[in-house]
């Protein structure tokens, strides 16, 4: 029996420990490496590949710093790397659509039963797309009524904006310049078809983006 090797990517050590225990409990799977964000995952994956031991699949979270899971998935897909299964707590349409567009073959929430996760990993390794019923429903809704796709950074900015933060505070929280904040806001307003913060937040909530 071939043991499926996995690269586990999540920014919370305790979550990684829990997921590792779940995967290692399966007799046909093993976590061979862990990463705390997308950039670290790419570096580890590069090393494993150069050593001739690339993992069979990457288990990827979404909201991580400095590189999020969407961007990392896109880079892995572009490079022809292992298939990616997103395993996260985030179920907004924007995250789901962005992950699928980036190349993720599967998208599951962390509250999925262990056996469902196991089958999703096996399907991912086999090159099959795996989406939970809730995720599939969200994608179908998106197809029926297309939702503006915001980047993970734009969603992050909107979430911070919802706290009432000023441009200066947003810049400090996200470690970017105020000019970059303004640029992001312009893009967000354009995508959502609004012209101010209050309307942007209202529209984003209406669409399930935040």
C-alpha cells in the first residue's frame, strides 16, 4: 500500500498539531512537512522536490501572513506542483471562488468529518475535484449570480475596515502604506459598484464576502 505524503500548511501550530494527528492516524497517509504560511510552504516544497521527495498533496489554509494560501496555491499550480486541497474555516464566496481559480482541486471546511477529509485527500491526489455540499452550493450561487471576486488582501482590508479603522490605522494593521490602502479601496469600490466605505461594507456583507 502506498502511503500518501502530505505537506500541511496552516499558521496556527496547535491546529497543525491536531491535523497532523488526524492524518497520521490514517494507515495510508503521513504528514512529511509543515509550514506556517504560503511562502514557507513554497520554500519547503522546493526543497522536497529537489530532494526527489515531493509530497503527493498539499493541505492548504487560506488566511496566513505574509503569504496567504490563495497566492501559494496559484504559485504551486503554475509550477506544476502537487495538487492542493484547501482545508479552512473560511466559507465566503470570495475565498471559495479565488481558491478554485487559483487551482485548488478541493475545498473543505475544518469541521468536516475525518473520513470525509480522508476521501477528499485521496480524490485530490487522483486529480479529482472535491467540494463539500455547502461549498458546491456557494459556487452554484456564484454562477447563477456572479459575485465580485475580491483578493484575500482586499477581504482582509474590508474586515479591518468593519472595525471602524482609519486609513492610517488600516495601513498600520496591514503593514502597508496609506497610499496602498487608498489604492485597495478604489479597487474594492469599483468591484462592488459603490463609492464609499459604508456602502462597501453593506454590499460586502450582502454578498457574503465578509
